[in-house]
């Protein structure tokens, strides 16, 4: 019975996975779904999900293959007859929402986009250690005394020395009977990663552009977390000046004014140098903007990128979001200056429909 239930649960999960894969582009571009995110789960609406089940009718009323009938005769009455019933009070069919683990979403995303597994860089001696209780010892602290093992040892001793009295079954452990849980220190390689999300919040970046950035960064974070045990996220916004903010402020700030991309690259460089040495951290820098930059600032931004950022990061990803006010030329400057660098990925996002392709461009190198 249990095996049958487990098979049904497994089949249901396969159906859900198939529906997500079928409509992945729709889910990727749906910002509403991200709002239904729990700690490790995302609630996904799955319409037209039909699970086979038995439907029981009343006995004695006949059915298919019973009574008189002719080939081709429709079941359930005359199809041309108009309905005469009144409005009902029954609930209709609803979209089914299922909770899907983020790890499962990351796996589907990676398979569909054919994303390569990331090979973390860094020194092999970056390790994490923890204690694993793996045995029994005759000595140890009282807090780790193994009651069951101690009781069995005491019972065995009393049986072999004929001191056990069935009519008065008292088991009294002595010092030699005591057993304790023992542990050993387990050392595991630890891959640390930090992701810098940088976004232009000047007047040309409207709510729609910020929503695109929010959705794309969610899926990028989902994939990177499937590749690393620990992820730090840092958020930088900029117009003519840059500042570090929290996650909520990053997506809800409204700014105006000009744009100096170099201000964001300078702040990012300072944070990396202070907190994330390249020998110990896998660093990803993702910059979202509409490409409009103060002309005289281009060279300074490119200089910071070439000399300070690229030598210290796994990947620098630049995603240019199409703006209703027209896109700038910084993408062209990047293509000319660093487009051939191994750890540089450049992407253009024309709208929500372009999010999936942009993710593949940014993460497709597997850095």
C-alpha cells in the first residue's frame, strides 16, 4: 500500500515537473510568482493539471454498453437541446497551486537552458568543519551518555553474573557499564560565493525595467544557490553616485538625475577588496542598466572594469534593459573594450520575453 502511494506521489511530481518545463518561459517572466516565495519554496499555479481518478455513480441507472442504443448515439442526452437549468451554487474548477522547492526550479532551469555546472575557483584549503556523532565510547561527558547502550551493558552483566532477579527486575549500571556517544570532526571543502547586483536607478529606468531586473536576478540567484553552499548577495544602486542598499531598497528606489557608471564600479571594487579576497571567494558582478552613461565617464568606467574588477571575479555580466526613452551606447563600448574577455558576458533584454535568453547568456559560460 505504501509503495503504491509513493508511486502515485512520484508520478504527480513528474506531471508537475513536466508542466513547469512546458511553460517555463511563462513562469520565468511572471513576477507575481516570485511574490509567493517562501523560505525554500515557490508557489506555482498549474492550470489544466488533470490527475486520473475514479468517479462513482449510482447503481441501477445503467451506463455505457447497457440498454438499447445505436452506433454513434451521443451519451448524456440530446446535444441540440438547450439548457433549462437555473444558476447553481457549486464552486467551479480552480487553478491548482503547488509548492515547488527552489532546488527543483534551479534543476529545471539548468536543464532547459543547458547551463553548465559551475566550477568554483579558489584555494582547496577553504574548508568547513563540523562534528559528526559516529560511534560509541566507554568514556565521555554525562551529557553524551547513551542510555540504551548503558542499559543493555548493565543487563548483560547482571545476567552473566546471576545477579538479575526476574521478580525484582532492577537494572543498576555501574561505571564499567556506561557508554557515551563519540564524534569525529568532519572537514568538507567549502565554496563561498558573493553576487553583486548593481542597477542604474536614474530617471530612464522605469518600473517596468526594474521589474525585469527583479525577475532575472531571482532566477540567477536560484541557479547560483544550487551551485554553492553559501551565497552572499550585495546590492548597489547608482545614478550619478553609487551606494550600497538592502534587497527591498534595491528594487523600490525611485531616483532621477544623470548616470555615472564608474561610481558603481568604484564602490563594487572597494567592497570586494575589503571583504572578498579573490583567493577565497567566487565573485559574480551583474550590472543592469539601460546603457545610458555620461559620455566622459565611459573611459573611467572601462578602466575600473579592466584593471580592478575583471582580474578578481569569476564573471562580470552586463545586462542592458531596453528603455522606452532609448538605450545608450555603453553596450557598444563594452563590446569593443572587453567583449572578448573570458569572464565577460554581455546581454540585451528587450522585455520580459527576453529574460530567459539573457539568463542563458549570462550564466552559459559556467564560470
